[in-house]
């Protein structure tokens, strides 16, 4: 029941489509049998390839569901381990819920990636270790089998993710604390030594696949140098494991705050009494937990992402032992010599007091994810992990750009476009280049291929620019941008700017003249022409009003083209596409009106340009562009 409840929870909150960043990569790499970023993740790739063939939604959804499956299995094992240790359902449910509702764990349980499977293998290792210890104490049949499974689970974990090395370092201590005579059982050790490296055979996939030509391969591991760099990630580790010891105190305080956010402050406070209870009950397992947690925490503290920033995803594996030890504190109440009714009331109160902030925090995290999913894209397109934001970014313009174009992006956006190319076969000839800093050498080299950017960046300052859908196109000298609008407007703003037309971007890459009433975001392109050489930098305000004239959505841009192309730099006759997104005014039935205002600031005052119609008739200072039924 724990597994089913967890799986249903994650399915109900599952990210519905393609996502960005690492999650986006793990949506397409398994399906196309590509080669992922360091450390290659061949085990996940091969298992994911089998899973991705299931007829469940699109490939992106299937791989999101794959993460949910591993997460639910981890929660189930957490419950079984806690129940095996305590023999009590209350503390065991707390341990499972504390893990399953931790915001970081929940986030990575509803989108593709290796995080939830890493935590599953962590809990599997601890569970197999405890089962072997239990069988050893009772001298039961199956002791050798569980010892072998323990070794195999260690190998699986290490073949999957490098953080399993922390369990590998604690495992010998645990084994000797359980059985000091183990070193004499050479047959057992030989058997364990034989199964432990078996999962590493999956790494043969990397050079073999690279040798025959993987559709996605950034490291080329068919050479020894490429293989070692991919698998060991030595260069990356040496560059990032550099946080100075002088910063450890401040970073430790950040770590405490983050663990409090994941476990709840009561859960964090309960760690010490819970660990004390577990020490009295099972010292070898307590030592195993503590060694693993300590090494992982030191790794996180040492990983120097940015000053004052921790590499939080690497904390995920320790949530299993920490939440379990924290939940053990409830067992102290259960075992105390209270009157039965008083003891029951105290246990229920402790459970409610413990779980309430966890569940509330998780629901708050989920609410933030939902809220982010329906927010318009910002200029930098960094948060693409939920909803349809990644889908909108990738489908508005990208399918129609030149097949020989180059699109420069950050990793967050690049994985989205690779998914479209490799899985859905959308514009596969376009070259995807990252990071965004690569745009400078391309500009300096005078690249003659059409050049686009997936996000706003100051590196484009001084360039002729236009939007093409949601993308930014760099216009070479002498090239005139032409993109047909779906609705003619022909409103003149002052004497310098003509708004020629507008396009509303709809589902997929379709374009129209009306917004979809069911859409959560209105995406649109305005098409401007400079009637002369603008003497000022004009700002644009795009607004949606209901039939009563009430403002329901607004987006302002200091300069057109995501704030990057000031009008004072437009030559006479320049045509520019200008992209905006606004939250959809889902306020029921009725007509909604799209308005555009052009304004400038002078001496601390805002001034709107007058608007004139096609026959030069004065329309006031607000241009009414189009209306649609809400």
C-alpha cells in the first residue's frame, strides 16, 4: 500500500511534458541510446530505453513516469526497513512519509533524471545490509544470499552514481561490526567480489555505442581519454571540489537551513534522539548511516558551485538515512512507560506535529511548481522544469528556422531542443550550441550560418536583432527580416513606429489571430517597422483587458526583443518582431481585448505616444489590437 500510495501521488503531480536542464537530457538519451553527461549513466540509459518503449503518452512523459516509479520503490523500501528495525507501523510510516514528501525528493520524483533512482539504490543497499545482518543474528538460511545481494546492490549503486562511493566506504566497517570473523569467510568474500563488479559491465555500452555512432555524444568515449574523462569526471571534480575550508562554517549553516527545509525543523531536531535510539538498537547500522551521511555532507560542502550556494541535489541520497533516524525518535515515545491511552495520544500528536510541516512544505513546493508552470517565460528561460514552458519555448519559432541555422543556448534550454530534434524529429539539421558564451566567438568569426539565441543575454548588445517566435535572431548587415503576421494592425505610434501586425502563438507551432480560451498563457509577436530613424528609446506595454475594461494581464519591456534592441538603434525601414507572453485571463466568458502602448520616460515622467489608424485618424494613446472570446 505504501508503494501504491506514493506512486499515485507522484503520478498525480507528474510533470506532463518535456522539461529542461538535466531532466530534459534524460528524457531523450535513453530513448535514442545516446551518451549522457558525466558519468555516462549507462545503467540508467539501458533500463530507460526499455521503459521508453511503453505506449504511455509521449517519450518525455514516460521518462518522467520512470522517475516516479523509482521514487515510489524507494519510499516502499524505506517503510520496510523502518518496520524491520522497529516492528512498529507508526514510526515506519513517518520514515516513509518524511522521505516521500521531502521537497527535493518530490521535485525529482516527478521529472526525468537519475536522482530518484539513485535514492532507490541507496535504500536498496541499506535494506540488503539490514537483511543480511538480521539473518546473521538469527543464523537463518539465506544469510549468504543476502550478503551477496548486499554486495551486488553496492555495485549497482556505484555503477549508477558516484555518491554510492560513500556507502562503499562505510560497508566494510558495517560488515566487520556485524561479523568480526568475516575476513575468514573467503568463499563468501569471493562470491561477493564476483557479483560486485557485474553492474560495471554496463560501462562497455559507452565505447561500443560511441564507436558505431551515438546520435547524442559529447565526450566520444570510444577513445581512452574520452572514456576516462566521461566516467571519472576528473576535470569537473578538480574544478568544483574547491570550496575553501574558511567558508565551511558559513556553508554548514546553509546546509542546516536546507536540511531543515527538507526534513522539517522538528525532524532535524529529532535526529539526535532518533540516532541515539537506533544506536542502542542497532549499532552497526547506525555507524553505516553516519559514515554515509558524513561523507556526503562533506562532499556537498566542498562542491564549490558558487559562493553561498550548495549543490543541493547531491543531498538527496542522505534523505533516506536521515529521515529514518529522525523518525526513530517517535519510537522513544512508543516505548516509554506511559499509560496506554496517554502513550497513544502522545504518539499520534508527535506524528501529526512531525508530519504537518513536512506535508505543508511539500504542498507549498508543489504549488510553486504549478504556479511556475503557468507563468509566462521570462527573458532568460532558466526555469523549464514543469508544465508546458519548455514546450512553448521550443515550438514557437524553432520548427520554422532555417535548417542550417545555429541556435546558441544554455544547458537548461539546449536539452529541450535536442529532445525535439532526436525524439520528435523537429528541424534536426539545426546545430545546437552551448553554453551561451559561445555566441561571442561565433559573432567574432563572422559566422555565415543563420544565428539564433534561446535566451536574452548582454552578449548580444550592439547587434541587429529580432524575435523569431520565442527565439532571438541576429540579423546580419543588409538582411531584412520578414515574417508574415496573422492579423494586420497598421497602427502608427507617433511619427516613428508602425505596428504592422500581430500573431498569436497557439498549441504546437500553430499561429492564429485569436488566443485559445483554454490556454494558460497568451503568447504573441508584434511586428514593428521604423518609419524613420527613431530618436528615442521607446518602451512597449502589452495589456489584456476584459469586456468591462478591467486590466487582467500586463507585460512591459524596456526595449523590444526581450529588452535587447533599443529603438534608437533602429535604422529607417527596420522591421522587427517583438515577442511577449502574458498570463491568460481565465476569468470566464466574455470578450477580451489586447492593447499596446508605446511610451518613453523624460525628466522622471512617462509619456505615451499618440496612436493613429490606417487613415491617420487619431486613436488616443492606446492601440486596440484585437479581441477574442474568453
